[in-house]
């Protein structure tokens, strides 16, 4: 166990397939990697490469057909369903591309939900929710309904909901997928702050290559396998080059778009 100190998640030979009619579609073909404590891990790759499937496995939602997921030395899928639910409620915060709301509840109540599930009283849960909404500058929307907010505002509120139970581990599946650049940057800097200020461990899936340099570790998933090894951006010259290449490509692209828009 001693040697695992510093590793939050160890993914060992994880493989997964889906039934498609009579046959099986192999989606993840044997992945192994570590997620260190307090690291910012980014996974990118083409649509259909298995990113969301992998995140669902890492979140305790989908048992892989093969392989193991060790969370701080414990095999997550050897736990009973209540223990997995406990892990999800206390340790994990999830942020999605689209926000899912209980539409009849106000923003503050939606953000309080993860705490209700952990047994908090309504009053203290709402106080805590307001604290988190304040932190991301969204407390003025607390008493609106989520559907009265813009997409970017909703996404920021959903970050507050993902963070309110103070999880150690945040899994974000394309949280900026539907947002304009400014809202995307805000979401990303909130995630960065979670790591930098609160030592959270973050796993982010993104299509937005501009953000790759923010990762401590960047993995590319292609056709169910990790390519480029997933070395650390800060430690590996290779990885740094990949990140730089994508970031300059993205900058060129946004400069072109910007020039087009300003005319
Ligand atoms: N529940 C399911 N049943 C059957 N096939 C599935 C299921 N979920 C995903 N798939 C298939 O598995 C493959 C990987 O899907 P996944 O959602 O993990 O990809 P992704 O990398 O997240 O894609 P995107 O970037 O579009 O979100 C796809 O071909 C998809 O159609
Ligand atoms: Mg996906």
C-alpha cells in the first residue's frame, strides 16, 4: 500500500464492450494508467473513442468487463452498491456537458441536492449551497429557476452543484461543450482553482484543444486505446510539444475567427 501513496486512482487493464445487436463493440481495449492525488488530468480524443465510457467507469457507474479500478488502494467494483453510492456521494463531484435539473426546484435547491442525499438538513444544505454559489459569483441567481438562466450560467451553477459536497475527485465530461469562449474560460478557471487552491483531483474530458496545456497529464484516447503514452505535460518534452502544437493551432484558429468576427 505504501507505494500507492500519492496515487488516487489506478486503472488496470480496463476493457469494455457494448452489445450491438448480436455482436459486441469493443470500446475500451485494455487501458492502464494512474491518476495522482491533486493532479489535473485531461483526456481528449475523437467522438466515439470511449471517453464518456471511461469516465463512467472511473465514477463507479459502469463496471468494466475486464480490469480493475483501484481507488486509494481499494478495488472500487469489489465494494457493495451502498459503499459505491457512498463513494459517489462523498468523494466524487461530476460536471456534465448539459446540465440536468430538477426543473421545479430553484437554483439553490438544485445545488443543495447532493447534500440532501448525504443527510444534511435542508437549512444547512442551503447555506452551504449559497456559499458555493457565491464562490463562483452565481449567488444572485440562487432564487431563480435553472431554466431561467443562460447556458453558460447554468453550467456555472452545475459546477457549484458538483463541488458543494466538497469532493476530493471531480470528473468533468466536456463541461465547456456547449459554451461560448468566455463562459468556457470561466468554467475552466474554476476547475483550475479547485486544483490549485483546494488540492482537488480533476479528470476532464474536452474537445477544446486550447485547454490541453492546463493539464498536468494529458491522455489521448483513440479507438479504445491510449496513444501518446499520457506522459506529464510538465515533465515530458514530447507531451509539452503535443500540448504546444495544439495550443498554437487553437490560437491560430481563434485568431482567424476573431478577425472574421470583428469586421
Ligand atoms: N450504453 C451504450 N450501449 C451501446 N453502445 C454504446 C453505449 N454507450 C456508448 N456506446 C458506444 O460506444 C462508443 C463510445 O462511446 P462514448 O460515449 O464513450 O464516446 P465518447 O468518446 O464520449 O464520444 P463523444 O466525444 O461523442 O462524447 C460509441 O461508438 C457509442 O456509440
Ligand atoms: Mg462523450
